[in-house]
C-alpha cells in the first residue's frame, strides 16, 4: 500500500555523499573572495573614498551622496569583474529571514544600446514595493512604500550573479520595518553608554563594540522523506509521529563521528561560507539523531547577525545539492532535543580589552565587575523583555521543555564569580578597594583568577550563563534572527550603564572618590539584582516556584509574553536609548501576534487535513481488514472458538474505533475553535485565543494519531516514521 514511503526510505538509504568542487587552495587564499571588504575597497576605491568609508564604519561618521557615488562605481566594477549582472538591497523584514529584489545593472545608454549602470543613489537607497511585508499597521497598503538604505558597516557580497547590499528597511515616516535599523541603534546606544563608563578606568577608550558568536543548530533530513511529510513541508515541524524506540537516550550522537553524507554537506557549506567571509570554526553532531551544529569565530554584532542570516539561507540552498532538507525549526521532532542558537555575547573596547574578561590588573578587575554587575541589573530589570525577545510559536516548544533553558530568564555565574560578588556585597569600601601606589586601584577583597575555569562548572539549564569571558544567551531559537535578542540585550545594558554613570557621577559631585563611588553603587546593585542569579537546576519544579517568589517573569504563553515589550519600563528603556518609539513597539507587537496566530492556524489546518485524509482513511482500512478477518473466523469456526480466535482483533478494532472517533470529534472542534478565533479583530486577543483554544488540540489530536501509528500495519502507514526521518542518511 504505502509503496511510496518504502521507496523513499530505500532511495534515501542508498544515497552517496555528493562530492562538490573541493577548494584546491588553503582557506586563507580564498576567504572573503566574494565580499567587498577592505582589501577590495583598496583595489576599487580612491584613497579618499576608502578613508571616508572606513571612518564611517570605525567611527560611525556619515557618508555623503558624492562619496556614495564613488563607492557605487567601485563596487559595480568589482561586482562586474566577479561576473555579477544584478544587484539587490538585502534586508531583514519582520518575518524571520531576509528579503531581496534583484535589479539588473543594465540601462539604456541613450544611443539605442545598453550599458551597465549603478549610481550612488541606487546604492544608498531603494524603494521596494513593500506593501506585503509585515508592518503592524504602521504602513497601510495605501502608503505602501518603505525604503531601504545602505548600511556601510556590513560589507556587500556576491551570491551567484547578484551583488547583495545589506540595508535597513524603514517606512516613509521613519519607523523601522526591519531588525537592522533598531539593532544599529541599540549597538550605538551601548557603545556610547559603555564608552562613558570605561573612561572611569581608561580615559583613552573611544569606542565599545558589541560582539556576537552564534552557535547554529539544525537537523538534516533526506529530501525524499521530507517531501513525503506534508507537515514538515508546510510547517517546518512534524505535527505527528510516535517516538522511535531508539532516539537520543544512548547519547551516542553528540560529538559522534560525522556521517559521510553530512560531512560532504558541511564541507560544501564551509566552502561557501569562507567565500562570503563567514569564519566558520566549529562543526559537530548535536544531541539528537540527525542534528548538527555550526559555529563561527565571533564578530561585531551587526556583522555577526548578517552572517548568521546569510548562512541560514546558504544552508538551505546547499542542502538541495546534497538531497537534504535542512530544518531550522526550533522543535521539528517531539521527544528529541530541539534546536537553539546560543548567542555568545560580550562587549570590548577599541583598546582591545574584553569587558567581561577578568583583567590582568586590579583596575581592570573593577571594570570587569562593573560590567558584570550592570549586566545582571539589566537582565534582572528586563528579564520578561529578554524572554519576549526570543519567544515565538516555534521556540515556545523548546523553552520549558527539559532540554533547553526554561521559560524563566535567570543568570548563571558559576561558583568563583558568585563568591566574588558575595564578598563584595558584605565588604566595606576600605576593605574592598585598596590604593596601591605601584598598581593604582586594587580590589583588595576579591582576587579574581585571570582565567576562570569555565568548563568546570557549566550549567546547561541556564538561559543566560556567564562563561568566563562572555555571556551565553541560550534561549534564542535556531530559526530566529539574532537581532531580536541582541536589540533587547544591548539596549537594556546601554540604559543600565547610563543610569550607573549618572548615580556614580552624583556621588562624585558630592565629594566621594571615584573608586569608592563605583564600589558603593555596585554593592547596592549586587543586592538589588540578587533575584536574577541562579546556579541550580533550571528544569526543576522547585525553581519554578522559587522564581515566582523572586518576582521573575514566569509567563509561558507566547502571546502574553509579548506584553513585556509594552510594559512602562520597556517603553521607557527603548525611548531613552532611542531604539524604539512606543508607536514602533506597538506596531511590532501587532506583527508578533499576527505571526503567532498564522503559525498556529497553518499547523491546525495541516493537522486537520492529515488527520482526515491520511490517518483516518488508513486506520479504517486496516480496521476493515481486521473486521474481515473476524467475519471469516466466525464463518469457519463455532461461536466459542471464533470468539477466542478473534478476541485480539476485536480489541484492536475497538481501540482503533476509539482513536478515530476522538480524532474526528476533536478535529471538528478544532475547526470550530479556529472559526471563533478568526472573528476576533484585535490581534492580541486573537493570538491569545489561538494559544488557549486552538493550540491545545494540536497536542491532544496528535496523541491519538501517534497511538494509531503504533497499531496500524506498517505496510499501510503513509507518512515516514520518526525512525526513518531521524536515522536515514
Ligand atoms: P560551546 O562550548 O559553548 O559550545 P563553541 O565553541 O561551540 O562553544 O561556541 C562558542 C562561540 O562563542 C563561538 O562562536 C566563539 O567565537 C564565541 N565567543 C568566544 N569568545 C567570545 C566573546 N568574548 N564574545 C563573544 N563571543 C565569543
Ligand atoms: Mg557549542
């Protein structure tokens, strides 16, 4: 019956690794070959233009239209030398992913022919007809045009025949319609605020950069099997499927030897990534079967975000060459781990000091403690917002399941750093800060080891963990645009550092010594932010109760968690850092609610369809075979014997009938719930209705489908099973 499924499995298991063009050269010989980086700028731009562009990147200075013309002309020559014929403004709309509209360089030359043309105005700005991008009502379809504007801080690159220019996407009235515009604002805010604080310690600091190293987890599924699973195709996750007998319980996949077909894929990705200047460093098997990870060397946050978006799109394209499909969904399979994207985040100065690295000098250590404690304060104040920044319909499956961080944001510091803070909390200023004539300022009370042994006390259950020289924000989802989390985090820290500076300055103005003022404010902060520190098991029920007592946000409903963006403290924080206006926050929440509703709506429709036209027909066909059997037994044997012989079949028939009836009744009820929710006008209320009244059916219906999968003849089951999806490669 289900010959298609078996054919797919057979084909998948026979597939050989696809060998693609192997780079004959060393990586360093072609790294960044497709990026308009400084090396290319030097070749294609005049010295003067080059200087303005690099100053713009390094010092955040503006670029004039005249200079943009020069850059455009150099960029075009480079792109054409590379064989490019088209260009596009590449931007991050509020859907996760990127958008691009390609235009050819070709234009009339005025003499009946055509020439390749690309002017500064085309580089600097474009007006895509963007009425179909989500905007949360900022821009109704009558004022459809937003515009994209060049971001010189992220270099242009070439994919295939197209020059891609990273841009921001804003409405005509100036509101951000994307992730990049607010990200750049948040990075600028944290730069300003952190630089001001750094100057207490080193007046020569001119800039502070935010750094991000993402760890991208993903699943690879054979494309034949993928195509035979409409739920994967339509929603990115399996809406049904019983656990396979073996999944990840033997812990034999994590860091195991990489399967050769997957290895060929990874090498191909690395080849593409290196051409695009993405410094992939780590590749390995993840915990779940067929789950893997890539991580690059960390980079400045704006660039790192672009590189992550780029690699996600490259991963999808390259997968097709290898007859794979890549799943970036946060929870494609029930019962095995989902995928996240740990955001390793830190701040560092233009003088080369990592602000979360315990220093070599005692003054650097006070600076380290200053940034650490202010970060704790920011995360404490905005824990609900940080959670909202990573919450989506997909990631909600992961947060709170016992595999990823819980849906409560807390900070893990490890025993060494915790001990330092505990000591500082109780110390007097005289004890803590010693003036050492040779070394200057000294943290007398707390000696901080220069190298923290981060690997010795790791805590995988913590959503926001200090790991020796950085924080690891682990709650970010695998398909997410990292910018969402990075906007919230950098803006919150910026605001906190500003407040810190203000409080310290007030004390200094009142006559207190700088180090003593810093110390007293930090001591106060250590006390205030205690509730966010938690080194224990984040999966335990005790922690959930304890976190609620501590006043941390424990909301698990995705649509309700978005409310955190509109709380007065969030609105004030975003206004003060100039990252978002209240109007923008409202509009973006509309988009979040709308996307949530649509995702659940699609899942409910797909599940309903599959239940009615795959599952029930197959189950009742099998049931009818059993009925036939029982009937024939009844014809052949006397009543007593027949009853005995057909007892098992009869039991299965009844079980099947029970499941079918549940599935049918609840699918109908789910349709009704959807209809009712669809009448709601308000986006928030609609999303809440989808969460509360539609989503629960996805689970309950699935339960009965999965039970049927266990009973129904394997030959008849049409959908590839977990053991096939997860173990064929
Ligand atoms: P893990 O042990 O957590 O799995 P990985 O080596 O897989 O770590 O990834 C760690 C990521 O953190 C890498 O992208 C790495 O470049 C990045 N990273 C290291 N140091 C910093 C830092 N100071 N700031 C930001 N990211 C960093
Ligand atoms: Mg890792």
